[in-house]
C-alpha cells in the first residue's frame, strides 16, 4: 500500500522513508545465535510468508508448481489472497 502511494506521489519521500524504517524495525528477525534473539518474530514470519506467496503467484519455480498448483503462476496476488480468504 505504502509503495503504491509513494509511486503515485500521494506521500512524500520523507513519509515513505519513515514508513520503511518503522517497517524494517517491526519485521527484523535476529538469527538464533544473536544475543538479541528472544524467539521468532510473528510479524517477520507473516511478512516472509506474504513474500513467498507473491513469488509463487508471480514467478513460480518448478517446485512451487508442484506444491501449489492452484496458485502458481496466476499472476494476480490480490485475487489469489481474496480467493484464499473467502473460502
């Protein structure tokens, strides 16, 4: 959403940079052997899952086509998500 708003010129570069800094802090996941690690970050997990879904829908690999034949290569991420949530 924020990327689209920025691309459309509806938010400034400064607003977008503030968002990116905040977003980065929220989805940061230290490695398990990092002293800052205190368990998995559910926001980081959810964000990674959404990135995987986007990749599978837009640019699937052979393994994606095998494991997710209903969505692999469909091209429309928002449509796939609407379809998943409506079932």
